[in-house]
C-alpha cells in the first residue's frame, strides 16, 4: 500500500511517499480501507516540531481523521464487522491506503453520506459543538468565531446561528473569505487586523491562539467567555480578564471522548441528525490525491483553505 511519512522536521517539502505492507488489526482494532483523510493544522504543525531524531529510527507516521470501509476486525471486536463504513481518529499511519482504527474512536457513517463528508463533519463538528457548549451561549448573545473559514470554524458559525445568537461574527485572515463565511451564516465579517474587531462580544470561540489571544480577550464584553480550542498556544494577561470580569475556557474533544464517552456518543448522534435536517452543512475546500499530501499541508499552513482539506487515496 501507499503511505505518506516524514523522517525529519520541516515544512510540507519533507513529506514523502513509500510502499509498505498492509497493517494488521490488533485487539480492539479495525483494519480500514481508507477512502478519505482529513488534513488539520495541528498535524501540519507537528511536522515542524523540533525534536530529537535518532539515527536508524523509523520514519514518523501521521495520525488523523480517516473514513472508509472495514476489511478486517481484530481479536475481541464485537461491535463492528467487515463491510461497514466507518470514520474515526487513527493514531498511526492515517495518511495511507489502509489504516488501523481503534474501535473506541470509530463510528458508523450513514448510508447517504460519503467518506469525504464524514471526515469533514465528524471530528470538526464535535470540536465545534464542544467549544460552543463550553461557552454556555445564551439566546440573544453575540458570538465571534476566529478561523471562521476553517473546517471547525465553518461548523461553529452554524452552531451559533442555530443556537439563537443575536449576532454571529466571523473573524478571518483576508477579505477574500468574507463571502464564503457569510454564506455559512455570519452576520458580519472582521479581519484580524481590524481595530477592536467590532466588539465587544459575549462569547469568542477561538481556533487560532498565539498572538491573537490578546486581541480576542480585549474584544470580550463584561462577563464574556473565550473558549480556546486551537493548538496554537499563546498567553493571556490575567489582568485583561480581571477588568472585564471575563473568563477563558480550554476545550479539547479528546478529553470528552476518553472521559465522557456517553456524552461523546450523544453529540455524535446529534451531529448526524443536524446534518440530515440541513442545520449543519460541510464545506470541503478540495479533495487532493494522497501522494500530494505536501500540497495539502502547504494549503493549510498558508490559511488558504475555505473549509476542509481532504486527502483521497
């Protein structure tokens, strides 16, 4: 099978394709013939992370979101069978024609949905739902979403609109994304360089982090809440929160998946129901051949995507 790897840290140029044996499903695992792989900014950032690479060490695999068809089940698996279509989070070699998926991170794809739609909806949708839930948004409040043209951002905008927010504002990096995010429900669009982001806002859902955390906190209303769910890091001055009586909340979907599996399953069911009702729409920027993963990473890093970038083996 074909898979993508990297042996050194760097930009998209360090990715390479290689032939490898098809893996075997271990205990509690599914072997999936991959039909779609979701590309995320955190994955691209990990390629650039500086870390020790020992001589003779194995090339580094990519974890990530996959969707496809189960071709084999490992020992002890009872909830899935060969032939079923599934999606989920794979911790090793997701950028491949076949992937091993833990059953704890797998869920079935409805018959009327494609594999590409599944990777565009499930993980990003669960993050958007969780961040929105963590913010405790009340009907009539104002909500700003950063990275609004990203896969998570597009769904967070729709959650805010469906939840009864009085004012839903999209924050993006460039003006050429404005029409796109307006089409997904944004009432207004601001650029990161705009003064005060046309605030204040009751809630800010932040998918960027880093240097944008400061402006985001300053755009909060009295008693406002900022939910940070990106991998971008960053620091916040406690005084900025203090003078606004505001709060900052961290959110990670993995904590829900491992710590509150019943809630995770409920959110997952609701996600597909909202999709079936037309309340949530996925946005796919481009389907890119697996062997061109470096181009997908470059697109993500340059923030040129409008919605999800998907690799197709």
